[in-house]
C-alpha cells in the first residue's frame, strides 16, 4: 500500500520522484506490513478466550413400536392383467 500511496501523493502534489527512490517504498511497505501483522497476532494471543467444554447433544431414542397401534391394511393381492378394466 505504501508504493500506491507514494504514487497518489506524487500525482496529487505534482512531485517528481527520482526513479532511484522507488525500491524504498516497497521495502518500507513490506517491513511495516510484516511488523503490523505480527503486532496484531501478539495482541490476539494476549487476549486468549477461556476454553469452553463441548458437550455433544445426547441421542434421542426413537418411540417404541408397542406404543403405536398397528395399522390395518388390506391383505396383499397380486394385480391381474385386467385390473384397469375392472375399475
């Protein structure tokens, strides 16, 4: 971001930067970004959240078959070749 900012300032204020200077914004931006990321990591490590114990959900037993009344079904019959005509 630092080289982009340098280009922005150069265009905004009409400042001509020497081409020999351009490696420095890249090196400085890389260094500042690395230090900033490490500072954020260190800050995050200092604010450790308390560990919460995970308790998995308990399985629920299916309802017993004895509790349901049996459904009355007509006895099974094989279809005949003429079943559409009989209706």
